[in-house]
């Protein structure tokens, strides 16, 4: 029974992770981005899989995944951390690496080039000290091998629904103490927990007293989704479009098509004058 359940679970995960074929030009130039990345940066990904579409609906944003850039192997200062990364990664030591929590795989270390065809964005923590940056990396590296907490995604979905329309037994358990198993994580929660360990703010609750003093309160890391790093005022946003305005002297020189074709999406386009819809 356990074996059959495992087989069935794997089939569901494979179905959720299936991505459509991508034959277009990516919105992001990852080769230029790789020169900009610094250890401790959060990289957001606009996923194309079925589970990504579910996350888009839940979080109402295009960003469906977050990973932490840790640099190359020799960028990691602590020899014990380098050894731990090498125990999970057996590729080229010169590759630029990320740590991420993936459905069906758990927390893993991979090359950033796996997202060459995806839309990416860098979120850089402002003023994060090098020491704290290494501590953030150390926290995520320590999570390597932990499982992915699918229940937390379901809890987040339930949390975002109005409480009045859900029976109490269906409501989210995210506010409960130690909700979920400590050996499981999801991508954004793991990274949020890492920054919380060094008291770096993402989206803290701010209390301003009558005397003008201010106190910050930490937000439950399990409530974070990838978009929160984009929304946070404490992270700088860095974009590297595939074809940027900086590549030309002024925007008027961009190589716009002159045939009058307008796209509805990647597959459907039309010419307004002719009112004829065509497929790529």
C-alpha cells in the first residue's frame, strides 16, 4: 500500500511540475544577470508549470518561486559549509549556485543556469553586512535535504480565503505554534526564516507609539510568498531584460516590428487593420 501510494504521489508531483514547451525568447537575459548576482541575493522566478499556475492564483502575482544565490563554491567562506554544499552538489565548482526548495525534490542546490529560459528578477537586501550574508547562506545550506512542505502551500491558500466562508476545521493552521513539521519547508518560507535569523526586515509589522518611538515585530515566516521580496522596501530590485533600453541610445531606436502585428499572448497574434487572427 505504501509503495502504491508513493508511486501515485510521484505521478501527481510529475503532473504538477510539467512545463509547456518554450520556443520563444525569454524576458530576462540570464548571462548579463550572472555578472550582477552577489551571494545573499534572492532570485524570483516566474514559473511555467501547473503548480506555478496554482501559486499565481493563490498569491495573485506572477512570481511563483524564490531561491537564494550562494555564489560559487569558493565564495562560501566557511569550510564546513563548502563541504556540506559539495555533499549535495557534484557539478562544476565554477558554476554559480542557488539553494531552493522544490516540490518532489526537497531543498537542493543547483546552478542558476537551470532558469535560462525563465523570467527572473534579483531582489538584493540593502546594506546587508557580509557576515550576516554568510549567515543567511549558512541557514539555507543547513536546510539541504529537507522535504518540501506541500501542506504549507495548502495552508496558505486557506489563509487567503475569507474566514467567514470556511468552516473552522478547514481554516489555516499557519498561526498555530510550530505549525507543520520542522523538517519540511517551502521556498519563500525558508529564505524568510534565513533573513529573520539575522534580524533583517522583509515586511515587518511597524508599531509607532504616541511618543514617536517605533518598534518592529517579525512576521510569521510561513506567511511569506515570493512576491513579498519584490514588494519589500528593504530589497533593491534589479532587472536584466533580454533586450534593454540601455542597449540603444533612446527608446525610439528599439527594433519595433513595422508590420502592425499585435500579440494577445505568446501563441495568438492579429493585425488590427485586417482583423485577422493568426497562430505562431
